[in-house]
């Protein structure tokens, strides 16, 4: 049995160019942990951002990466999961991450993957899918109503738009023109080109006397603040990037509510009940991807050894969709700590 495994390590201050392929020793999972042999690793914008910005918990040699899918090969004490179980996961930024052949995880956070769901599809869902679910969960169920998803061409926006349609909302969206047909086919009432400076006016004209109940912005806090006037009375401004540090509208006007979305924070701050809800939501997303009721982002599959190049392509815009590394199945054999 191999004693170590390949992993991409971070070098402080060197960004993507500083990623190095190293060998790390395999370790036995502790109580409440599982060791997963990765079969697919999905890239997310947060990956390249933190690699470039750094993180308070990181030192040179840290393994980045939040999303992955693989096979449980060993379990620590008290873990009710059988070795051989297919799981997907979102890893804490404070622990060694998914950019490796193996990943050590908190067993309470892993999602059981349906047997027939493709490895790369399962790996591509945790971060964008759970972020979309959390964003929609911020808004009280009050359908039917009009909601706006800004940036629906991205993975989070694509999934969020579908979840909002399924909840019964009338969904409007902004995206590049190449995404319009797909979004309309998935239930969006109208899609506007975000590069057209007049799209807010076109949206208002389409709404008539109605106003937006909830606005989900995937761009930035500043961008979300600029769009706050689109919201109606008691509306909801949900920031998926950044947050609102100051109220974007005058007091005692439309009385909107401000929301931030911070998926990674659940690793540190969520209660056991919170974790159970998140796990259930994640597994429903995986089931929906399998039965076709949720259309997952298109995937660009690449070799694990080309991870830095794929990460750079993601940063630069690339071909769009989700970049997912596929790993050899040979790493999925049972772990023998001896």
C-alpha cells in the first residue's frame, strides 16, 4: 500500500504560479473523520482568489481546493459511513483541501452520491449548489413573486435560477447573450444582456407595476448596492459576493433586508442542526442532478497534472462552465494505515 500521495501545494505570495506538485504522507482519519480517495476535483472562483490573496490559516505547503468527489477509503471512530461509499464534499478553507489524490474530511459534511451520477457532475455541485441553496433560503417563501438573478450565466446563478423557478417564483436574470436560450428553457421569464446599460429599464418595463421581491447578485457588494432601487417594499438584497457594509438606500424608504452568503463559514459556525440541513440540501441537489430536474453546469474535464493551467483558464474566463479534474480509479482502494 502506498505511503504517500500527490497534492498541489500553495506557496505564500506566489499565486497560481507558486502551486507545486508534492508528495504528502497518508494519515489515519481521527474520530469523526473520513479519508476520501478523490475521483474528481472541481475548480471554483474562490480557489484562485484565495490562492492569490492568501488566507490567515494558510502557510506554505497548504493544499488548496474546496470541492471534490471520491470514495471513502477509511473512517475514524464514530463515523456511520462504510468504506467504499461514493461522496462529494465542500472542504473548509482552514484544512488541507481537494487539490490532491486524497482528502481528510469532517464526516458530518460529506454528501452521499447516487450510484448512477457521474463523478464529475457530483464534484461540480457542492460549492455552487449549496451557495445557491443558501442564497434562496435567505428569502421567506412568498411565491409567486418576481426575483432577479444577476450573473445567471455562472454556475451559482444557473443553479439558483432553477431553484427559484422550482419554488414558484417568476425568475428574471442577467447573463451574456450565449446563455439566454438555456436560461429561458430552464424557466426564466426574461433574460437581459448585462453589457447593455439599459437592461434595468427594460426589466422595469417588463414588470409593469410589479417590483422585484428578491435580488440575488453574484458580482460584488458595490454592484448589488447599485441595483438596490430595483427592489420593491420589504424586498431582499442577497449578496453572493462580498456584503453590504452600509445600507444602500435611505432609512424608512423601501425597508429592504440585506443578506450575505458565506458557505465556508458553516465549517466553523454552523450548529449540528445547521449541518444536517446543509447535508440534506446537498444530497437533494445530487438527486436532482441525477433525475434531470436540475441542469448542472457544463463541464471542462482536464487531467489532474494540468490543474494550475486549468485554474488560470478559469480565472481568465476560459471556455465557461465548470473545470473538473478526473483522477485515476487506482487511488480508490482501501487505506491500510500499516
